[in-house]
C-alpha cells in the first residue's frame, strides 16, 4: 500500500480509549506479513520479530487511541450530553463536527452551546466550558435518537479528513497523536525485514494511553522488555505567539528527543546512545521537555526491575484538537533513527546501559 494511503486509513480510523478496534484492524493488516502478532488482554497489538532469539527484548510503542468523547445522556429533545475521553481544551471544541458511532451505524453531529447573541456582554468574554456544551445529531426527541441507535456509552469521534497541504510534506489529520507512533512501528518492522538485528524486536500499538498509559503497562508485562522506546508527538514551537521557552522544536527540522515529561526522566545512557547513533547516521535531532503530560514510557520504564527507556517524537501543531499537522521529513527521520538504534542493541550494549 502506498504510504499516504496508509496514513489516510490509519488517521481516519476510529480509535478512542477503549474503542481502538478499527485502528487495530488497520495495523493488523499492515503488520501480519512482517511479524508474529499477539495481543494483551486490554487489546494492545504486539508484533514480534526475532533477529537473534537469544538477544535482548527491545520494545517500541506507539498508542492507538485518540482523544474524543462518549455519550452519557440523551436529553428529551434528542441532544447528547457527553464525557471527554482524554484531555480537551474547551476553546477548541465548539462548532466542530463529530461522528457518533452507534451499533446501527454512524451519525453526524456538531458540538453546540448557547449562542453568544443571548449572552450578557460580560459572559461573551468568557470561555464556554464543556459542561455547557452538547452534541446536536439533527433529531427532535430522545425517542428519535434512540431509534437511530444512540445509547449511553457510544463513542463520539472528531471529524478531520487526512489532507496533504500546500507544501506536500505537511500532513494534516486527526489523531496524529498518536497514529504517528503506530505508523513508525510499521515502518521500522518493514526496514528490519531483510536486515540482521541482534535482538528480539517488539513493535507495539498500545491502548488507552490518553486516559492513563494503561496499555503500556499491560503490554510491557506481556513482553518483559530490556529496553523501551515510546513514540509520541511533541508540541511545535514554530507557530505565531509561541515563545522559545515554551516549545523550541520546529516542523521539518528532525526527530525530537524528549528530555523530560511528567511521567519519566529518560535513561541517560540510552539517550546518549541515541544521540551518538543520530550523529553517525547524519540525522539532525531536536530536543524538548514537557512539564505536564506523559507518555507510554512512563509505564514501560517502571516494569519489573526497571527498563531503560526514552521517548522520540515529531513536532506537531495543534495537538489535542480536531486537526493536527506533522512534517513528512520528521516522520522519516524517526524511522531511520529507530531502525539504526535497534540494529545496535545487542546484549553488550544493553548491559552497558545499566552498569
């Protein structure tokens, strides 16, 4: 499959926390020819490719889930109240299109609230809070909504078609957080097909990262990795209004090595190894640190006696919204870097990390 078509399928698939099956189906089709497939009991997809079956276990994880919503109540007039799944900034939600996924099929909807025309002047200046919002699916009663198949617990998904932008290296889509990481796992598996690697490589697509890094914990337990990598997005600092001390990475300038987040301080030895490999391979890297938020590595590195772990990212514009943008060169750089690092992780190198 041509890569842009794969990106389209992967990003447009539905994959809210706890509802990742559509994404998993796309990934299973892509991974089945490349590795042995397994699952944990929460639904994370685990692809195993043995280079040296006696070598260390290397885990590379990207999470399948995206932020979205869940139906919690149907009003008498047929409007839907909802619970957010994952972190949303209220300001980006209003008037955005969504799809309600019911057992009878998909229903289009839009996020609404009281119009500003009826608000007092002082209230117009305030952010509308999500507890005041609702979803309009174009029916007139609770009974009509139920006839269409809506029940509490149904997932509600943001709408944003995959789009190649004016500069064809800029790619717009929903759910780059974190279909980017899932796509990298597939590409690294492809790159290792005819290349020796002194380890057992596990490419993992985890579940429920956005609500507590849950699939990373269960899949790490299933694998027992000796080294762990999480793939996730980082905040782009190249849009108007951003200050250098807020985010420094720019689209098109290369992969991002995460120096800190709220869930993990990265393993220094592993970080240095990755930087050395990047220099040897001629891959430019950027750096970032996030005072808030975490990644799957926050759970992976705590497995068992501890797992040397690191996060690699691409700078991404407008994360945790309906639409986000990444740069194709950054994606390709992460694939190249991760492939080169995996090929170097033999037992001597891995044991040297913790001496």
